C-alpha cells in the first residue's frame, strides 16, 4: 500500500476515536456523523492547538450542524444543471466534473454536504457519458475536476480521466480543485507529478482557510506541484470564528504566496443545510478586502465573490466606491486612502491618451504619472 493511503487510513472517522484524542462528547458526535460524515487526517489533527481553534472549527463536528434543517441541500442548484451524471454545466465555456465523493477531510461547512462521504469513484460508463457530452459541446474549453477531491483518485484512475479529456480537440484547460496538498501532503508524490506533467496545461485551485494550515510539509507538497509546472491558485471560504479577521486573512494570503500559490477567490459561505453557523455578514468580507487593498500587493488580494443562490454563478463584490463619477470628460476615482484623482477620457480622434492629472489640491491628491503595482 502506498504511504499516503496508509496515512489516510489512520484518519479519525469514528466518534469514539475523536473522543479519545480530543476529549469531545462522543454522544454529540454520534448524533451528527450519521448525517454528515467525519474524517480528520493526521496532518490536520496535528495543527489543532486548542479546543475550538480555527482548525478545530473546520473539521470537528458541532451540534450546531443539526440546527438549520430547513435550509437547502443544494442551494447552488448543481443537480438541476447536470445534463449527464456527475457533470455540471452552469457557465457557457466550462463545466464541472465531479469524479469522487471522497475527501481527505470532511469540512463542516462543505457546500456538498449532501454528497461527500459516499463511497466510490466515477465509473467508466459515467466517464464515457461525460466525455461524449464534452465532445458534442464544442463551446466548452475548460473542465474543472472536483468532487469530493480528485487527488484522492489512485494514479491510474486520475490518468485515465486526464487522458480521456485530452482526446477532445476543443478542450483547452483542465483544472483540479483540491484540499489534498493542505491536508494529506504525502499524496503529492513524484509519480503523481509525472502524470500531471504529461497533460498540461493543468491548473490547480487549492483550498486553504487559515495560515496555520500551511505547515512546512504542506509547502513542500505545493512546491512539488509548482515545480511540475502547475500554476496554483487558492480558494478560501470566509468562516465565522476561523478567518473573519483582517489580520488573519492577510497572514493567510502572505503564506499562500510564500508557498507559490496565488490567492484566487474568497467565498462568502453558501446557504447549505448544516452550515449556517459559519456564515458572516457580507460586510465582513467587504471590510477584509478593503483592509487588504493598498496595504499589501495586488497579488495577495483575492476576488471576493458570492456564489449566488439559485444557480446564478459567482458574483464579484468590491468594497467602497472607488469610482465616484464617470462622464465623457473623465473619471473621478478614490484610492484606498480616500484621496481623489481625475483620469481624463481620450478625446475622439486623438492620437494618444492624456497623462493622468491630479483632481486638485482641494482633494488632497498627488500624481506623479506612475502606477507601478508594488
């Protein structure tokens, strides 16, 4: 058995084992895991510092999960946008292909709590259906492998999927969404990296919510993927009591960049049944983005989005009114310090655009014509 499989097999999945390791009430845990399975890898268990900390909240079952059973199982209506099994076609040029229901850990806030934990991988007949659909839909240029977690597939099954996808001429990009590098770093092996390199361009969006998750072993695993030519992005969920603090979020973004991962999305938590206790106000997310804007590099600032209930897709939000006014003459802008600047519109028939000029001393503006992203 491969080393990563042995480590995964040592994960905590039973309430009595969790009670022994962390001293929780076994009866309360038993009341939850029947509906919402539990799995905590040794890596994640090792990053828990104290009861109720940011890592604990993400993985240890909480009786609050049983409090909002009136919420939707599938608030994003993925099941209604699934023309063939396991494939979701919401956006014009890209699809989501869910290849397994298994994850290295079962996040307590998961959007797919209705699905995760069920056994089995994508069957060959189901893969054939998905490939046939993609071959027939030439508008699709991008497929995201998700689940569950695609990196929990054995190497030969993952390669079977990648190889099949690469037989489709119009399919340009393959992306994988994964929690594995941060929770089961031993899965990132030279053999896996060699497989991935054969089917480029492949991108990965990794899931991190707190800076403590980026241990030396996790950073090493991410470095192996980066060295294999995989551009890495990070998706973060805004979670009450976990990362709903500007300083924690800034530390997370900086640690991601140190691990060669570009912050990509900051998600407002979805309206999924069993997860309501994690939701913050939308203003909380906007204030976090505002606290980052101008106070760290643009590379460290993710897009803050709400995945709209009812299948509306991701909607980006920006804090404040950076554009105060716009007309044919120019645009009045405010920067992160509240200072105002006027940017002139190009004149019709002009051969070049005019340089940026200050909105005037009354607006406390200064301009030197430079706009390097530092």
